[in-house]
C-alpha cells in the first residue's frame, strides 16, 4: 500500500475552512468558547490536537513555525508536533521566538514580547474555566451566557479564607474584554499579564473538548481578583543558573539526592539569547536544604492591572483579517505568508 | 554539570526504531500477514472497524499489526486515517430485516418466523483451553443449508399489536453527525446512537451492566440479536435511484424494556438499540442497554444513575479521548508543577509563620 498523499498541513481544505470559521467567531467574541468539529488527528487527543488543528488551519507556506512545550523547543512533544508540520506542510521552522510567525505552545507564553506579526497558538486541555466548579456543559454554557461568575469568585474567596491567598498557581482564570471568564490553559499565572494588551493574536485550541477561543490583539485581559487581594503574578525570585536572568519563569532541576537544586529558564530561547549576549555566566547550584530561599514572593512585582478598578483599555483598533480563500494552492500564491497577519482596517472592530 | 534538556529529537527517533524492532519480535518467527489477522483474528478486526468507524477489514488488520495488538492504538490509527478521507454523502438506511442472516436469536420467544439460528457462537462452548489449537487444527466438515426463510424483525411483530412502541418514524431529516458538528447537550437519539456505536466496548459493557444491577434499571430482554450481511446503498442524484455500494456485516441488538406508562399512556414495552460492525454481540447488547437508559429524559424517568446521564456517558465513551487525556499525564508538566511547588512552599512558609486560627487569616477573609 502506498503512503497516502496528505493535503498541505494534513487537514483537507473543507476542514480548514470549518476551523477558520470557528476562529473568526472566536475573535469576534473574545474569550467565548466556540464549539468546532474537532477531527481525529494522528496524535493523541490531550496531546495538543486542538493547537495542531488551529495551527494547520492558519498555516501558510511562507510561515515560520516555532513549537514549544513547557517553554522549551526540545521537549519531546514539541519535537513531535514540529516534525508533524515539517512532514505535512514543509514549512520553515525555528526555535527563535523573534523569527517565528506562528508559535504553538503548551503551558507557557514566551518571555519575549510578541508582535503584531505573530500568532500564539495555545494547546488547551480543559477549555472551561468553570469545569471544576460545575461539571456539566449545559450548566456552564448557561453561566457564561448569563455572565454568572459568582461561583468562581466564591471559589477564589474560599481560597483566601483558607490559605490567606488565592491558591491557584496555573490556569489562573482571566476575564477577557470585560465579558467572558476564560481559562488561559495551564500556563503559570506568572504568564497571565503577558496576555493583556498583547500585540499578537492569541488562539486557543482544545481538540478533545472541541472548543476554540481567542484573544484578539490589544485586548484587555484581567486576572480575577479582589480589590483587597489584588492579583499577584508573583513567582519565586530566583536566578537562572545559566543566563542569570532574574525575571523569567524558572524550571527547578534536581541535581542530586541530597537536596541539591538548580534553577534554569523555562523559556530555552530566552535563555540561549541571553547566554549568547553574555557568555560567561557561572553556573550556580543551590546547595541542599536551602529551598526556602527560592520560595519568597517577588516583592513589588507591581503589574497592577490585575485589580478590578484598573481603567479600561480602549477598544482594540487593528483587527485581524483572515484569508478565507479556498484551496491551499490558491492560498500559496496569494502572497499571504502568515494566515493571520493582523492588518489595520475595518473588520470586526466595534462588533461588541 | 548541566542536566540534559536537549536531545528530544534524537531520543524520539531512537525510541521509534526500538518500537519497530519490538513490533517485529523475534525475526526467526514468521511475520504476520494481514490476511492472517483478518481471517484468524476476525473479531479483533471487527472491533477496530466498529470503534474506528471505518469499514475496511484490510486497513483494520494493518492497524492491529502496526499497533502490536493494542486495540485502542489500532482504533486510533484507523480514526486518524479516516480524518483524511473525503466524504461523498450518506448512504440510505440499511435494512437489517433483509439481512443475509448468519445468526439470529431471540431470548423472548421460543420460536418465531425464521426460527432461531445459532450461527458461529461462543455461547454454550465450554471455556476449556483447546490444546489441539496450539498447532494446525483439523476442521470438522461443515454441513450447511442456505437459510431461505424470511427473518422479520421481532420488534415489528410486537409493534403490530401495539405491545411495544413503534419504531420512530423516518422524518426525512438527515441524521446528525458528531464527527462533522461538535456534540452539544441535550443530544438527540441519532447523535447518542452514533456516539455509542463509536464508544468503547468496555465502557459500554460496564455501564450496561450497571443498569442491570440497579443503577438505572430498565428491565431488559434481548428481544432479538442478529448478525449477517446487509447491502449498503447510496442515492445517486444523477440517475435518480439508490445504487448498491457493497455489503457490510453488522450485528444488531434490539432490546425490549419495560415501561410503566403514564397518566396519558398505557403501559407498553420500549426499545433499546445497538449496532456494531462485524460480529460484536457484547457491544451491541451493551449499547442497546445504554441507549435505553439514556432515553430516561424522553420517557419521563427519573435520572439518577450514571448510565442515564447523557453528559456523563457521551462525554466519556470515546476511548481515544479517554486514553489520550489519561495518557497525556506522561507529557512534561514541569511548568505547572513548578508553579504548584512554589505555591505549596509559600503556603507552608505562611503556615509556619502564622499557624491557623491566627486572626490575620480570618481578617483577610472578611
């Protein structure tokens, strides 16, 4: 049996159109979960099939793709997804955040601020922020429709009454454009502020759960909190043992069985660029037993837009345009290198 | 001394090479042919076709070989392949009353038009390991006679007397397709049945069993189980009539279940329906039980058991979704775990600094 010839980026054009329609709707209603007819992809559901389908639908032949998992280009699943697109789409790949037009990610947002020329595609396991408060889809959809988010605030309040703080460290719920409460996927809350007013289009794909949602460029994204308990993206202050960064999210690596630890940047591209710029940073290994030194909150991390009284950001002006041309062959000649390059002009602005 | 976080790409390639070697096993042992799998592991092929929702024995056999006999992995391969296939349209409804019967039994009537046809079945075999099968086995000569009788469906015979609800009328509406439109709740019966037909045999078996043990009891009888080949036809616009595409083997189970009736409706029997590609009686019966349990809303029954809970059943029946998400725990979670680790350390530090009951915490909560 001959190997089947697959369409550009695996999915057939009809399926891509279906996904693009869902993406358009998602952009038009920021933070709203749009159901879509998720396909069975050749990798397991729960391993990024939502992100893969979104990427496949927006990918053009001139795109430059970066895939990260846990911030790193070289974790096994990121490698697997990157190879999938090399095989099925033959696009250029990169590990450099700056060079990429599309970044597909699992669990992190790159440290380098993204630009209008880029699209960030998140892999989402559970798109419903209310799921663990209410398991039923029929209920949660209604709660979103009625903007009934009291349950979420009660949960956060209970956290505070029990622990003195909100004990959610990742997948920290956000409110998008003042309307929908959204799950940012299991990124650490350290990354939440990067979503706010981000220049890049952010797309979220949940394959198993068959949902797509989006944050258009320059959209207000507020992490839920209380006036007297403002959101803190605080993160253990520490220093990357490789590049000496003090402001990036760090992975902890156990170096021996006597409590030895070292901390390194989770974003490997960020770390490599910094090391290239300042090559002789000595490695530092935290000696055993001193873990408390890494557990101090980052003081004055003042990204004060978490509080509910922050002034609203004016509505986004640039709106993304989508090429909805049919077959891949036509798209390839249209000169659109990023399927989703945002462009100024009329569009969905002021839709809501 | 830097811990290796690089090298994922080469590690994956090596792992795949190892997998290929493990799949082949001892090279001294002859390699399995797809025809051997298709002919001698026929029920495995049937299950892969059923849950893979693709009727192709050769592809299913290939999937089983490639998956080293892991059924869910094989189903996965078939489903992923299915994604790439173009869709021409929907066939006409198959007519199981016109089935070329290989097996047909009823547990509710001793005899019925067409009679009981046992066919190839494990039922009534003693489950004793047959050591003669360890080598090439001699086959006893078969004496077969063509079944020339008609096999009307038992449910239609009962329906003629009004003892059982009639088959739902054909509204002419196209049936829903959850592979083309995402499943939403509440889901109609067509989508529920499609979901169950693709659903994991083990999951449906356990759920069906749970209804028998009282969790959403429906008092079922296996009204009729039939297995055989049916014709598949497609209505061709160009010629204006349905043209045959070929034949497929299916197993159908129609269960007969009690219904107490309501103030406005006399008591009568109700139906559950199960259908599987190939020979899959366990799946078909379990599916019929679960289908009937899921009709609780429609029949005004109290919903209190898992098998009656549409969202619960339909959201968890697909073994690819289940296995994908359960096994994704193998993927790295360094970042979220690190975030949790930081939080727990902070909470523990807070705990040590200010034990519970401290007024600070109480005030913070107010």
